[in-house]
């Protein structure tokens, strides 16, 4: 069985003053390519720490993390930067858009960083992605001119513009009302098939668990069940 994400006995500890905080306690997880995987758990359960590690934002204290066949457990800073640029798209609960940039410029940024495309090629890709998320007519709007749901759709477009094999969404509906959340979740749910990617998203909202291909739960730094997504 081929998995795009494999975690083996992953531990993550932080120093907080004189104390050691165990954010992850031997977590193991398998995720198939093309899956829409939900990770549920209350604040402090380890969800965000796990996504940060899989996203190459941090390194585990021990254990192994493999993404798309490559071991990312001990990458240095330059290796982490290159890995994120090639392999991962991110969707954050606070959107994390650059407010001096337009929607177009926010979505274009990953393509600029990756290089290898002309301005015309980038423009074609960005306009298509914005149209796909329903914002084709708002490409020149800045985040302050967009609603919360529209800002999150820009963030989703930015996450998939490079067509990465993996998209990580950390509580993507936390700052949205229920109606807007439904629109955003439906959009995220369409990504695996439309963009040939895998989605891992964290949530503490039970309804979102029901629409995932696979749902796992975390508590106190580990999975409540075996943690193996099949």
C-alpha cells in the first residue's frame, strides 16, 4: 500500500520554562494519496503540532515522518523551505493573506517563489484558480475589500496554485459563520479530485468529521484509535 504521508512513533517536546511539554506522544499515521482526512480534537490535543511537523514547519523530537516517499524528519532550514515550496500548500484559520497585495498577487506569490514561469503563464494560472474558487471578478480586490469567506477562498487558491501533492488546513472554518463554513468546506472537499492532491484538515467541529473520507481523533498528543487511516 502506497501512502503519501507516513508517521512512525512521532514525538514532539517543547521546553516551557523549567518544564517539558509533550505535544505529541508517539503518534503514528498513514494517509493515502487523494484522501480527504480529518483530524479532530480539542485545543491542546496535538492537531496543530502534527500539521506543523508534516508541513515542514518544525522537526520532531524523535520518530519518522515521510511525505511522498521522502523522509522529512531531520531536514535543516533550507531543506524545510524547499520541501514546503515543492510539496505542500497551507490553509490557515486566520487566512494569513498579505493585506497590501490584491487577491491575484496573494495567489501568484507561490509561483513567483517557485520560479520557472513567465508573467503571462503565471497570470493565466492565477486567473483560472481564482475563477475556480468563485472569485474571478475580484482578482484586484485587497483582503480588506473581501469578506471572511472570500479571504479564505483566496487562501485556498493560494494553497493549490502550485498543484502540490499535499494540502494542510488547520481549523480552516474557525473564523467563519456556519453558512460560510459550509461553502468553504465544500470547496476544500472538491480539491483532491480537481487538483489531484491530498487534504489533511484539523477541526473540533463534529459535522466536518462526517464528510471526510477518513476521520481520526487526537487526545493528549496521540490518536485515540490506532491512528492508521485506511
